[in-house]
C-alpha cells in the first residue's frame, strides 16, 4: 500500500480556484464559439409549396408562408395579380412585410423598401428580393422556385 499524502489547505484552495477558473472560461467561451460558428442547417430541397387557397387572399393583401426553412411572401396586388417573393430582406435577413396603403414591401429593421416586382426602392438592401413563380391549380395557389 502506498502511504497517503496529506494535501495542505493552501494547495487544496489553489486547486479549487484553478478548477473554477477553467470551468468559468469554458462556460464563457462555449456560447461565443457557438455564436461565431453556428451549426450548419440542412437546406430544404422544397421546390413547390401550397401557399394559400384562392378565397384566402383578398385584393391588396399579403400572406407570409413557409417555403422550406425560410419565409415567403404571397401578395395579391391592387390589380388582382398574384406575386410571391422570399420574405427575407437582402440586407440583414429580417422578415419583410407588405404595406397595403403604399403598395410596397417594407423591411422594418432598417426601413428598406421594395416595389411589387421585388426591386429596391430605398434603404440599405443591396439586392432585390428573390422572386418566385405563382401558379393556380384548382383552388390552390402554388409557389415554386424559378427553373
């Protein structure tokens, strides 16, 4: 048998403080690392979705719908034309919304504005919104990515 060594109080406290410091650093660094290097999301391979039904969308209104893992925006324009876009602002990925009073698409994050063709009117967005194709099949409004 090996004789037991007694550890001094000072050594025990030193060990305890070092262990606590390492645990604190790990607890502080881990969330920062997860923020800087987020896990890779699986991009959905959805190419067509049912966004709405014909009676669901009145003239000069819009609806947010799911297009895979991202939101989409379906608009029934004041002229009664159906248009669909990605609802993700090209500036900082905020969700855009339809303003029926001004007939434009608006991003509330930094006041970015798009026309009903998805083109940038004003604000910081660097690119137009991604446009989708809209087709009507029976009572369903189908939205799909352009080929």
